[in-house]
C-alpha cells in the first residue's frame, strides 16, 4: 500500500546544508535521496542577504582561521561547541572556493578574486557576497551542481535519477528505526497526499529552524521545527534550545510583511534609530562592558563613519541582542512608532541616490511592500524572530546525532556551532562546512552497513500512517474529547503565546504560563481537524506540522526557564547578567516518553525532559588565541587554571 | 513528486492547444485581463500603418523630393539617371538610364530591410499585425507556431547585414545634413528651419542605427572577456545605454525621417516657404 | 487603518475540471493578494491549495495569474486595485493544473536538466579562479533569477502551443544558456560543447520571436530579451548565419570569443 524505495542516504531538507550533504554523499558513492517540503531551489536559504563568512583574506591579508574562530567564539559568548567553531573557521574558505568551480559568481575584488565585506562581529572584511542576494546564489549553485551530477549519471546510466534524486514537495513525519539504528523515513507527498517510505541506513536532517512558532518572524512557513521534532521523536536530544536570535530590525508595517528583515547594512551604512520624539535612544542602552567601545555623543558617533580609528562606534551597531532589547524597551515605554516599532532613518543621513545605490533591495522592499520611500522618510522597524542557535546535539567532526546511529544533522537544525548567539554571515558557511561533513559521514556510515541493511518495521509504518491521518478523523472524533479545532487558529494561538511569553525578554512567571498554555494547545491539537481530501491540502499539512511546533516550543520554553542567566539570544529580566558558572553548561532536551508515542504523555508535565551537561573544556591551543583579560570575563576561575 | 520527469498520473487529453488544453486549469476565456491590453498593439499597428501608407505614396511619387538645399531622406542617395540634379548632392548615376520608376525604391530597400529585421520592430509587428501574441498572457489566434525557425522568418537572422548597409546610408544622410547648411543659391554658412529638421533627424537616425542590437553585439557583446578589451568594453557600454532606448529611438527616428521628407515635400511643392535664420 | 470587503474570484479545481469560485473577504491596509488568499484559507476554505514561501519576492513560489496577468501574489499589493473591482486569481495557465492555484511546473525542471552544466576550466583548482567584475556582470544579472517561472508561463511559444514544449526551453533556460556562454571561465568550448549552436539546435532559440513578455513579467526586472535572448541570437548568428565570422574562424585568425 505504501510505496517503498531503497536508498543509501536520505537527506531531509534541500536548503544549503541539505544540498551540500547530498552532493557530498553522492560524490562519495552513496545513492542519495533528497526530500524537501517546497519546490527544489525554493528553500529558506534564498533569504540570506549578507554573505558567507570565510577567512580567505582577499581584502585584508591579515585574516585567517584563527581570527575567524575567535570572532565566532566571542559572538557566541564562549558557549559554542569549540571544535565545530574550529572546523568551521578552517574549512569555510575551501567550501566557498569550491562553489566557484561549480559556477557561482561572487562579486569580485579589483584583482579578480572574491570580494569580501565587513559585517557585525567580524574583525576583518570576511563575507563573500553577491550584492544582497548571496543566499540565492548559494542555493542556485548547489541546485545546479546537483543537476550537473544528474547529467553525469544520465550519460552513464540513461537515468538522471539513478544515484541522486530530489523528492520535492514531500514532508517527512517520522524517522523509522530498527532497534537503535535508523532504518529510513516515512513521509507524504504534498501534491497527492500519498504516503511513502524511503528505506536507508543513514538519514541526514537539514530542515532549518523553528521561526514559525513565533508570531513575528523573518522565517517562511517551512520553518516549523520539523527536523528538531523528528530527531526528538527518534530519540536524539536537542541542545540549548533557549537560544533564539531576534534580529533587531524587521518590518512592522504593513501587517502582511511584519517580520520581514531589514538588513543590518542599513545601520552599518549610517542609519540611526529614533523614538517617536526623534531622539537617538541607543545612547541610553550601552551596557557597561561595551562602554569604552561605543560613542557617547551623536557628534562622536557621526565622526566614526569617516574616521573609525579615532572615534568610537555609534551604539546602533551594538550586537543584535542589545539593539533588539533596546527597541523592545522603547516600545514598552510608549515611545514607539505608530505601528509598534521604532524609526530607522537613513533619509536624513544620506543623499537619495547614495541610498538607492547602497541599499537597492531595501529601497525596493519598502517602496513595493510598504509604500515607504526610504530616501524621504524613516522606516518603522521592530525585533523579529530570525534564527535558532540551539538544535540537534551532534558530534562536531561527523555531524552525527547523539544516541541514534545513522542519524546526522547539519545547518540551522544542528546545535552547538554558534553558542548563544550567531554572527551574521556564519550561517551560510555553517551550511556548507557541516553539510559536507554530514554527507560525507552519512555516506561512509551507509557503505559500512551495506551488507546488513536495517529492516523497516511494518508496525512503525502503520503507526506513522495512522498518526498522519488523524486530522481527517478528528471531525467525527469522540465527542467526549470536545469539538474539532481549526489548525489555523491553534497555530495563531501558539505563535502569540511564544511571542508574548517566551520572546526577547523572558520572565519566570510568563514562561510557566507559556508551558501551561502549550499543554492546553497540545490537548486541543489532538483534535485539529481538516476539511477536504489528501491532495495538496494545506489545512492538513498545518495540522501535522503543529505537532512539531508544539514540541520545539516546549523545548524552548523549558530550557529558557531553566537557564537563570542572560547570554546572547537568551535574556532573562529576572536574571539580567551573564553568569560564568553557566558558561560550560549545556541544556539537553529529550522526549519524556522514549517510545515516541505522544498520546501517552502527561498534558501538564509535558513531553520534554531537561538534562544539564558540562561541556568539554576548550582545547588549550585554542584558548591561547585569546588574551587572558578577555577570558576572565567568560570563563570560571577553575576553567582558567586547568 | 520528483523533479518533474515522471509522466503525470492522468494521461493528458489533447497534446496540443494552448491555455484551454486538456491538462490546464479549466478556464474557457482565452484571457482574463481586465486592463486595456489591446491599446498598445492597436496603437503600434496604427502608427506603423500610417508610416507605410505615407512612405509608399512618397516613395512612388517620384516628385517634390528636392528643394535646394534640402533632399528628402527617402531619395538620398539618388542612384538613377532620372534623379533631379542636386548640386554637390547625393546623386550618383550608378543605375544609369534604364531605371524607369522612382529612384527612391533603389535605396529605400536598405533602411526598410534594416527596420523590418530590427529586433524592436519585429516585436512591434508580430504583436500589432500578426497577434503573435497580441499582448502578454492573451491567447494568440494561431493554431501553429514555429517562430523564427524556418523560412521566411529565419531570414530575420541577417539583421546585421542590414546594419552594415544602414551605416553608409546614415553617412550619406549626414552629408545631406551638412549640405543643408547652404542656402537655396548653394552659398555656405546658412541655416533655415529645414536645417534644424535635418539636424534632429540625423541625430535620431544615428542614435537608432547605433543602438541596434546587432551593433551592440559587434562592438563588444560577442566578447567573453571585457577586461581584455577595455576600448570595446567602453563602446559596448555606450551602445548598451543607447540600446536601452531602442524602442523610443525607433519611433522617434521613424517620425523624424517622415517629417524631414514631409518638410522637403512642402517646400518643394511650394506649399510652404523655408524660413531662413541666417 | 481601514479595511473593506473585497470580491474575489479564485479558480478551484483540479485536472478533472473546476471553475472560478466567488468569495467576499476582508482586506486591510497594506495587504497583498497572498494575504487575502491566506485569509481565505484560515476562514473560508482551509483546503485551498497554494504555493508560497518567503513572502518577500525572493523565492518565486507564489506565482499565479491575477486579473489575467502572471504575477507573484506576495508582490501584488491590494492597493493597485479599485475597491469595487472583482479580483480574479487563477493558477498559471501554461502548465498542467494540480489543484486550485498549484500547477505542475515539472516542465521547467525537465528543461533545466537539458542545459549542460558549467564546465570548469582544466588546470584551475578551487581558490585559483580569477575573474574581473566587468566580466561577471552580465551573467550575474541572469543569476538574479528566482525561478518563479512567470516568464515560462507568459511565453506564448508554449503557453499557446503545448506541442512546442519538447522543442523549446523557454526564456528562463535560454537565459541560462546565455549565462553560461557569457561566463568568463566556462570551458564548454574546450570540452567540445558549442553552447551557441545548441541554443538554436537543441533549446529552440529560433522559436523566440522576441515579443518581450518574459521581460514584462519578470519580478526581478531582469532584461531577459535585450540582455540574454537577443545577444544569444546574435551569438548564434555568428556560428550559423555569418559567413564572414565562419570564414574568419576557419582561417583561424582568432576565435570570436576573444
């Protein structure tokens, strides 16, 4: 009844990490299948604007992997899985150069090499870019490389899809297991609603983030935390889920585009933030640790753009978390803009033609979507959920998920690499470096198991099918449970809950309230019903995605409640300072009911169990890259003297 | 479900046809546009038709094309013996006396061919006259379509040869414009309203000719590495800027050439006296 | 903030048949057509099928025809319509319909596979590529393409003539050929692949009659016709219809590639 196919490696997700993994696995000889929810080439990676961080040293020869590593660790407040940060910094240049051999066309330097641009937190110009559409270039290059490999296979076998096939518009709902090991995936075709099983000894999860659990987000509908949930359900733990990056500047009006990103370059090029009274409020929000690095007066801040060596930076260029918090505070204090944001103004700072030249896509974005001419009037902006630093706990070198042999994870869905806060530009390089590693190790793992392929258990398939079909029977479900629920309504309530109660600024009572609300939503979600049939039915798809969003939302809320400090993408009003004692503590989320059946879990206690874990000490030669004075700020005494 | 090479589950009904074909969304209307989509092709057709009528009449008229010092651009160069004598003007009797009909026909074939195979005019008449398509997303009324893949439309590929021919014609019209700085007694250093009309016309003719897509290709577009040919790259950039206005220049020069001819006609036929500036 | 009720006609159905269904739906300030479709999903038609992703004109998923014109729904603001106008939304009409606003765009993926990929130059390893900005400018313009397939949808060659689909790659993929032919380091020629000739012989460049609808609908503002298709036609002429160039290359003075 259910269509079954055999593959060596199955990659779930066709963004930067997924495609890079698939290319690597196929080139290492594994028959590889890629599954993605959207059309091939539409993944969220296309939204990335800034660039790919890689210490190639094309613009400033002083750059090298050690400097990049240092910047990454600082950005993540030393919570990063340091071995990942090390591999990332070392391998990123090779990954970028490789893209060129597949046809990518980056912007060039005068001598014909890849141009690199400055970005927040990076000591040197480091981001390889193509205007402000780097993500599109990345995804298209990988897509075209996949087509190139398929053309190769076609010449050899007469079949484009003999060794590498993309199953587009398909959703995976379960990772199947044979005992401890991965045995394949279960999913459905969105177009027809038909179920299918891909049997494979190795599965790479590369599904991206969780932004759709929040109301205001720069993420697309696909970002429902599928991979996080799949891993949890398969028995793999999630790491540090409390760290969610809120980008300080998203559009706030009109409602239809609320959350869409306004690039950091706007502030980098001279844009300033003002409250409703026209005051540059960021001067009030410079934290003590940064006091000596940021300007105290508007005059000094304005001089910095032309003379950065003798003046301090304007406070608009503080790290993303600081700016997001400041905007949040201004709006709460009643000094916001008409639509609940603050003003970001370039119109009084630069001539119109300079704005159009330097920020072409921002100019068009506001012109076309908001009817705002940014060369003549200020933009309205506010924080937007952008990225999750937490994710599947993986081995740094092999990208293998912990505890589930055959399961691998790469990209945003994997945790650890970025610590508590990600630097701009590090995500695209993360996709490439760890996408490749995941594909490589998955292929290696699969070939080692070629003789003894795992068995796919029919009972698991039946259970997965029943779970997926549940929304259709909810309409006529048992009356004792209550009336059927509209999945769209449930989703909106979930987004509102996460936005209001586990958002940028977190408080203990609110997070407890959120957990209660999540419990209630979980019960109601079991009654989520859909109309119509299985063919391309978005209501049904959403009803199934709700399970994943509820799972990851609970992880975020529980971990956030547990971590009693503020660090990077996790801000507690009741524990406002960074605590060195938390520096080496990871929080791991696991499913309370290890059998993976969600029905049995307690609605009040929830589905997630938290565990603390002490991280491995940073290798001495890497620690030696930092000054002692700096380390003192982050590391506990005993760590320093080991 | 894969990247699209598997046949669709249901066998498509007819394998031909357009927007109402079997597998497409069942909508009977050939288009659902609510704007005045017909306006642009109608205006184009009307404009082109008006020019064709006017120029045919003038080309075959074989009269009133010279009023010293102005020669109608339709009759320049005048290459037969039956041309009106123009002092130092562009009449070279290459064709001798056997040519009986209007001498305009000999030379007009080149600008006509240039414009007929021009990438802009092709769009204009394919849309305006042939309705292929009449407007974007409006179904065309033809059962078959082979585009420019076979005779005669495959001949559109010779556009660049007409470009090569159009350049000397433009040179001669420039010469005519220089001659227009004489007065009716052939004394140099004078200007009339006609001189101005000729000046505007020749600027537009050159702008149109040089903005041609073939020209853009020849000066630099064919290169793979601009960085190795800086001069040609500069020329290509310059032509590209003009090329972006190719449509406007096509219409402007079409109008100006007709007006220049009309001006000569009015003066030559005595309907109008050329106002002299100095 | 003002809201009003708009009248919509949305095509619903599948390959078996279907028709325009009437809806009355609330519209708020600043909304785009995709917002209205989402509101219909959330309130009146939960199973209304539609593709979308980024909602910012960057992914090219939400292509449809609004009042008969191919457009991205996320970039079509409601304010461009009169309030009493009935707005008609249909799926792309050049491709087989799957359900409601979702069509089978497989044609495009098939065509994408038929264009031979970038051929890396021999002897250059990763990190050794040197290209000047002016040499990559042209191809970079074409790489702005978000593959919304609106150009493929509007092109009358296949929109009005299903039978031309096997022979014609469509503007998007002819532009891909142009992109590779203009790529400063593409070594197809050295590998024995003549992209200019194949543009005509295998990808159907001759079907294009440069009527520019592809350029008109491109949401990225790429000058498909002027910068990709016509230059490609001229390059094909170099190969196939220009005896002077042909003679020149036979004599071996220098290749036209420069």
